[in-house]
């Protein structure tokens, strides 16, 4: 569990009043298993559970303001987590403090790794709390007992929320959960590009931001071709469709070898793709040749991504029912046209693509076409040669009108 104290609940929702957070553990645990663990992956999720227990023991609490490991702070935290009756007695006696003390002299600050872990846990807490609130808002407003069945929950000093306000709460909770989810993916993506504290543990998650086997490796790249409004979760939801369309529509047309080369070029660039040694000196002709290859691969990558985006658009299910049918039909038509243009481009640039295009379906098609043209040319040449010989033979045997033994009579 990543939420276990009342202070954590209040920091997420100041109006919440749960003296015993254990009552919500069932709902929170459900959201962790359904929503949070798939985003983090099992490895990272288990790591955060262990870190949460360690950090709470070391820093006394995991709240928006990180406390320092001082003796006074630990005593305050113990009182804060105590039973409500004991806490009221401590407040009356003046022994309870709402705020925590900072580090004293000689005490070190929280390490950067711990700060990053606390920040990640806080984002995870937002996701599971707001998703729980959106899913269970109705259940939290009723009580169920043996004698009275289902009853509305009420308390002195509070008025029950009407239906309109309940709908607003659910809507706001969903929006907050969505923003927190995007913040989580942005945080982990940023970490993977720089410090790599959580990257190795996050790699086994479906929501891992980088898919090196796809033409759309990240949400940012996909957003350039398909309107997902920059949302990482929209990209995560479309990853399976992207992989299906790439393997079903693109790979049979251009070949697995060329598709792999283009995907690798999108990841690492043309120099590393072809194993070029940047440290070795190269002539201007070599540099110009590499520039041409860069331009060819850039153009082909853009054309294939365009075609793939239309194929994926045709499989989206988040469109309105009226637009859905029209969108699917138009997208598939555009996708076929874009893919045909990409195949034509490959056919025109086989020499520049080099080994990447060799033995691909388009390469084989071109070679067969050239072989047929060569065979047709040879057949035509043989036909012309045969006609010429027949013409020459016919000219030698021209009929003169007289037999070979005919003799013109002599004049007397």
C-alpha cells in the first residue's frame, strides 16, 4: 500500500476526514492492482512498496513537504498517527504539533535519490486516490448494515451533496487522475533520459515510454502525425494497434529487412545504422553520399509514419459514433495511398537504400521486372535477326520467270 496515513489523505484532499484510513484500504488496493501496477510494471511497483516502508521509517511521513529525520519530527509523526482520542488529549495538553521541524545542525538533507523516490510515490498516491474517488464516490455515500439495509451517510456539521455536486466531484477526480497519470509518465520518461534511477525497473511495464521496435517510438513522435493531444496514456493505449498495423500492413509490402532498417534509423541515425566510424577521416564524396542516404531515409521514414498513422486512425475506438464509420473509411483509403507512394519511393531509390532494400519484396519485384524486360529485349532481337536472315534468303531466290535450263535462241 502506498497510502496508509491520514496525513497523506489530507495532503491529497484537504476536505477529507478519515480518522481510520484502514477503512479505505480495500478500495485503494484495488486501484493499485488495476491502474497503478500496469503503469509502473511489477518490478518498479514492488520496489516502490519497499521504498515507501523504508522512507516512512526514516523520514516519518511521505507528504508534500518532506520531513527530516529528527527526533522531534518522529515524535510529532507518532502523535499524528495515534488514535484520535489520544491525539485530542495530546492537543489539549499542548504536546501535539501540526508542523514538522527541519533538520538540526549536523543532520544531512534528504538524498537526491530519496527525493526522487518520494516525488514518484507522491504522484502514484494521486493516481490511486483520485481514481478511487471517481470509482467509489457512490459507495462512499451510503452505508450497508444488517438491520437497516442501505442508508445515506451523514455527519453533524455537514450537508449531504446533491446529485449535481456528486457528478462534479467524479468529473474533477477523473481529471485529476488523468493529469497525475500523465505526470507519472513524464516523470519516468524524464528520468529515463537523464539520471536513469528507475529506468531498468520500469522497462518491463506496458507503459514504458520508448518502443524501439516501432516507427512511433514515443508519444511525442506519434503526436506529430496523430492528434492525441500530447497525452502519454493515449499513446500507451494505441501501442498494440501501432504494432499490429506496422506488422500487418507495412511489413508485407516493404519487407521486414527494410522496415527494420528504417525503424533503427529512426532510433539511432544513419551513421550508427550502417556501422560508420565517425572517428575515421572520410572524403567529401563519402560525406555527400551519407547526406544523400540521410535524406532518403528521412523521407522514407516520414512517408511510412504517415501511412501508419492513417492505419492506426482507422482502428481508433475513442471517436464519436457518427464520425467513427466515416473516419475508418477515409483513413484506410488515405493509408493505402500513402503506402503506395512509399513503395514507389523505395522502388525509385533502391540504389541509395543499398543493402537495406536488397531481397525485399519491392527489390525482387524490380529485379523480376528487369529480367522480363531483358528477356523480352533478347526475344525481340532474336526475332529481328531471324526476320533479317529470312529476308536475305528470300532475296537470293528471286523468281526470274524463266527456268534454269532455258536458253535464248541464237539469231541467224
